[in-house]
C-alpha cells in the first residue's frame, strides 16, 4: 500500500515511522516547513485509511 502513495507523501511517513526522525528533522531534510510535512503525512494516512477500509470490505 505504501508504494501506491505519491513520493512526496510516502517519504515523510517512512522517515518518521520507520526511521524515527522528528517532524523538524524531516522538514530540514526535505527543505519544506514543518506544516508541509504534517500536511503530507495527514494526506498519506488518509489515503492509506481509505485504501485499507476498501480492502477490508472486499474480504
């Protein structure tokens, strides 16, 4: 499911949840504001939730 996300949304999620970087560190790495990082992560989680719920209904 992660691979279905756009790169701009996938990278912050991976850096935060799998690599353990803070939002501030991610914003510095990606050269964007913390607000942008939060928004991209919100969008990614929302898309994953929708995709997950769709797969659950198919079961």
